[in-house]
C-alpha cells in the first residue's frame, strides 16, 4: 500500500464548532511542481483560498451570492464565475457510461488520530480505474466539508457549460467525474486530511483552527481592479492594458 506522508502540526488544534470561522492550512504538490502551502478561511458567508498571510492573489467564494471570484494582482483584475442553472433538456450527460465505486483500504498501521477519531483510507474508482485516494476523519469539521461541497458543486456547473467543447479524444473518465459529474465524492467520507489522484497531485492537512479570528478585510476586493465574468473572457470581450 502506498505509504502515507502526513504533515500534521499540532500547534493550535482547536475543537470544532458548527458556526465559527475556521482556518485550514494545507501542503499541496503537483506533478513537476515543488510543494506549496495553501490557506483556506471558511465562514458562513465566504470561503477564501490563498497562499498564506499577506497574499494578494486569492480565490473568494461568496456562499450567499453563489459567485466565485479570482483576484489577480498582476492583471489588477477580478474574474467572476457565477453558478449556472440548466433548463429541462439542457442537462449535460457524459459521453461514456461512468460506473463509480469506492472501497475502504484496511486500517493503516499508526493511522493518525485527530480529536479522538482515527483516519480511514478510501479509494475512489470510475470504470474500474482508481481515480482518487482520500484519508478522512468522518466527524472532523463538518461545516468545512459542507462549504467545500458547495464550492466544488458550484464549479462543476461552470464546467458543464464548456464540457461539450472538449474534443472527444481528451475525455478521461476520472477527470470528468472529478470536475463535472461527481465533483464532491471525495468529501463523502468526512474531512480529507490527505488526498491524491492518479496524476501526481497530493494535498495534506498541515494545521487548522476552528475558532479563528477573521479579518473582514480579507473578503474585500482591491480598489481600482477591472471586473469581468469568465463568460466575457471566453467570448473575447475582455481587454487588458498592455
């Protein structure tokens, strides 16, 4: 079994509360790219993802308005991705049949324990191919799991609007499952303290604080930035200063 490398720093672990603001820190790794840290701040109204303290570039999900914003300080721009709705008959269907399954891997030796609960390892398959592995704590930060599901479901609606533009030879069962047709299944087992896919991506929990004191300025757009939607960008209606 693949050895799990869990980077768990226990400096300020706090007990979970349903409605308190929460800070989560991950270490992420992609194929061919050095590991990097990401910070996620979750409130009832927002999810902010960035590179850490002082980051000017960030993604902001407005949970009430159902809009994801990408803030780019180099372009001085804010790109919005609105939730998409589909009328009857407009629903996008996968070009091939997708058969999903999952299995629990036998209990890991020295499995990490957080808040008195041991982690469990699951493999997620599509069409008999192992697409994704998650090591999860079932009862850990359910309010964060809910927020992450909202975010992934939101982005999947946008993926559906462009899915049919993808050439057929680029369709991949694992990819289309994760991004479009079953975007939250890695969250069905609780909070993932580690996850990885079959293409070299990995993410591990580093730390969390479920009683975080949030600075409201983290959810404010910089002044003077250009605002446009992802649809306007796709239609070539956005111009940037040279």
